[in-house]
C-alpha cells in the first residue's frame, strides 16, 4: 500500500480524519515521509557525506511505491525533503547560489536576498511560522543554543561559517525573523577588491606596507559596508612565521597563515552562566604570546584592553569598528572605553587612542550597492585636546580614488621594518586610479 493511501486511510483502516483546509497530496506525502524518516534514522549520526547520502536514499525508497508520482514530481519532492532534513529547507537553493551574499526571512511569506549589493524579494515561501521556527531550532540546537519565549534572540553560525541571527515573537511582531550572512567559498584578496573597484593600486601598496610594517589599523564603516571582508584581505599581508590570535563573536575570518589561534566568544548557558566575552578573550590573548591580535569587531569595554595591548608592544593589531566616518571612529572608541567601567579623564582616553592607532581604513556602501574604501586616514597624535587626523587617500563619486598629496609620518617607521612605499603614490594625479 502506498504512503499516500496509508495516510488518507482505507476502508479496512477507517476513513481519514477531516482536515480543513485539506493539505495537498504533495504536502501529505512530505509530512509522512518526514515522520517515517525521523523514525527510521533515529539512531543515525547526522554527520558527514555518508549520512547525507543515506538520507537521500531513504527518501527515494519511501517514495518509490507512489505510482501516481511522475519522475519530475518525485525528483522535486526528494530534493525538497532532502533540503529540509540535511539543509535549510526552502532556503537551501539560496544558500547554494554563489551570487547571493545575504538572506533575510521576514516571516513565512517574505524572503529577501542581497545580490550584487542590492536587495531583491524572492519567490521562496515557508508553509507557516512553525516551519521557520523548526529551521531555526535545527540551526541552533547543535551549537548548544536555545531560542524560545524566554530567550527570543540568538546568534549562531552554519557549518560553513555563515553568520545567523534569529529573533522570534514576542519581540518579532510579524513572525520569526531570520538573517543569514553567507560565508564566501573563497576569501577575497586585496587584489580581488582592486579588480572590483573597491580600492586603487596606490591604496593597496600603502596598505600592504602598513600591515607588514606592523601599524595598528582600524577598519571602520557602517552595516554591510564590507568591514570583515576588508579585514580578512588585510590580514593576508601578515608575514608567515608570526603567531596570530583572532578573536570574534562569530568566526568569519579565514587567515591563510599557518600559526593562527582562533578564539570565539560563548553565550551564557540555559542557567545564565558560562558566558565568555570578547573582553575576556582579549585579556587572555595577551597571555598567549601573540605577535598579532586580530579582533573581528570591538563594541564595548574590550576597546580599552585593545588600546592597552596596542600600546604595550602588541603592534600590528587589526580590528573593526562601526562608524560613519574616520573622525567618528575616535568618538566611538572613546565611548566604548568608558563602557569598561573605569573613571578615566577624556584627555587620558584620547592620548591612549592617539598613541595606539596608526591608520583608519574606512569603507562605505555606495548607492549602487558597490563597496569602496573611501578614506585611508593617518592618526597623527594630539594637539591640545584634539586627536589630529590626516587623510592620505579619498574616494569621491565622479572623481574616483585619489591621494590627497600629503605624505604620512609613519614612512620612516615602515622603513625600519624593511618596507618602503613609492612616494609617487601620494602625488595628486600621479597615482590616481579611477
């Protein structure tokens, strides 16, 4: 007897319970196969390619005795069920699309993606909010996280490293919301960014020397401006043979060097204990004999520990900060230092910032969806109560990338590390790369 007939009921087994509205035949099959599959594979270990292949074979076998299913319908149903068990259900085709960088689920009827920097609404739908909740649970459960009414927000990541944020009712008023920032298959290099028009050749030359010459660099920008991509690209310039410690909320950096120690924060457990913050990890990293410390993003009191590390011999450090302009970076870091809980005079904080930071690399998302480095700015020190900044390169729509004509003060320091920069790249017009 076919699965469909068993589900609907026969004269021998009695009539099926009336449902209103009655699910479609494909939906009935899908639900029953899911139940059978869960029972058949209860003891299986959900890991590895062998398990995935076994899931596909079991699904095919369960649908094999459905005479009314055409080849195309059967193939579609197998793919759908496989994605729901092994992948991310309706979102699996979007995950597999390399042109999509972000997926945004706003309830069961709205799924948007970001493609080439632009938001697009897709035809993807969920059956209902329950299906979204099941998907979220499937993502967070293996990581030891939970999401429910008492804890309605969660950050997690997929096996490929893609970053996931979920928020559910009662905080999300229109149904569960799920955002996935996809992890690219290959980390972008600075050469890739130059080819895409995100930076100019002169800027790349300067940044390469700045990283190799152990300058402390902050990458700044707004949401989705490409800060993490830029940080990852800059880290590729770190010479082999140095011990690098990376610290992140959700591991996204993909450093190519051999000697890398990757640390990741941990949220509190179900009892509200066991949380490990970025600040704790920064403090611990200082005891690990790092040559470089790379912090995915500073958001709070860890900014003070990062500045102290930069000022006590851990030069060559890299991090990112949310800010709308290079000058805003300084005020943001001031505010974050105050969040550390110490009563420090503002001037003392600014002196720490001015002596710790060497360079601010600011990225911005343009109206057409492209991302560009709009400023490379040197932190020159203090004058009175103000930290002095000097733009070295700027990008202006219509004019493109151009040096300001000013030479940085740190060129001699770079030469001490054996790294020189062609001074012609700082000449207006000579190194222009539109």
